[in-house]
């Protein structure tokens, strides 16, 4: 899962404060942690090791030391991106996807987000520009929150709990967000249930000045639906199957064993079926969770038998 946290404004705190922020999210990354602290920022991450287990320790810095990144997520096209970067003369010291983002930023700056296929949040500290880029993936799969007071961003984190004990912050309920939640069963506002704590919207990044804490918010992508006059049901069905298979294949990139949920319903069966289409043989572990009162064990077991998986039921 992993998690990241950062302090921007120097009056907000230093290494001790950052360590406490990371301790709050240790459940997101029990395998490792790393920090960077200077007079302007403190950045850190908790790591769940999936890719480049031994060599992917963060933060990672550029060759000249002027750029630094902490990253939460997975970039599914990182191998293709890395090949292009190596062909253009870039030198890597790790085998994972984190460093790929950093080298792409060297080439493309803020436009790095347009190259990434995956789920992610990251902070890139550009020391020459005196800015931190804090970005969130297109669909907002990975969470990212920030504390802003008096138009100054003081901290950012994967979970709100990391921000609650920052110096100079007093916890206060945001009644408007509560009202929205009770009305619609979700909170549509950018501000959270805590006053002055906001979420970074999906497909958005912040460019934060490390001296002032002031930030510019930029949206880099939006979902659009284009009518295809030549598409019929047969073509659409075939295209959807191709996209699902391609997406699943990219999600299978890992240096540790993989498994899949198999609930007994249509969605999970489609995903596991797509995995089998990509890898027709070999062990595939699936899992179903239920209670004595409510479960779909029989349906999941039937699907497991058909798809030849090693199946586990958890009561």
C-alpha cells in the first residue's frame, strides 16, 4: 500500500514531527521507511515492498542531487518508460518504478504526469526551483491530503491522521462537510470533515513554493466520452475484452507473489478470467471472505474450479 508525508513550511516542524506523521501510517508500509529533511522541507515515506524489494528504498535523488522523490503507488508502464530513458542516456541506480518518475521529471518537468499509467501520489522536491510538486493519479485511487492555513500549505500526507497533530493546528469539525455527507452519503467538497484539511482532487497536482508555502493547483486530465459512429455492440464487446485483458496484464507486474479476490460475483470472476487469459498455466491463488450467516463460498468455489486456481476460504 505505502504512504507518504511531508512538511513544507519550516515553522510547522522538522524531523521529529515527520517521524510522528509516518508512525501514524505505519500500517500502510510496514517494510521500510525513509526521510529527507532540510531547512525548508521534510519529506518521508512508509514502504510496502512490491517492486525492487531490496533496492527500491526511498527517498531517491537524481544524479546531481538537485531532485528528490517519495512515491506511493505503482506505475504499470514503467518498464517501457525506463527503456526509453536509458536509450536517451539516463543512468539508473535502482530497478523500480520510483526512479523512472524522477528521470521523466528531469526531461518533462510538470508534464511528467501525462506519461504515467498507474495509481500514484508522489512528492518531487526540485531544489533548483525551490518547489515541491505533489501529484495524484487520474482517478484518485491513491489518497492525498494537505493542511492549509492562512493560504499556506504546511503539511501533506496519505492519510488525514498524519496531519492532525501538526504544530499550530487545532482540530475543528467542518460542519458543512458533515451536512453534505448526511445529505448525500458522501462529501463532495474538497475540504474534509476537518477544517483547513483538504484533499488533492484526482488528476491534480500542486506546485508548492517551499519558502512561502503558497501553491498553484493544476488539473492535468479529465474524463471525456467521444461518440464513435462506427462502433457496434460486437465491436464494443471485443474492444472492452481487449482493454480488460491489457489492464490486468499490466497490474500483474510484481517482484512478490500475487493473488486475487474471488467473491462469487461477476466482477471478480472477469478479472481472474482475464488473469488466466494472460497466464493460462501456473499457480494462481484466489481468496474468498465471508461469514457463517452470509457468504458466496459455493459460487466462488465453482469459479475457482473452472479457472484452475488454488483457492482459500476465510470465515
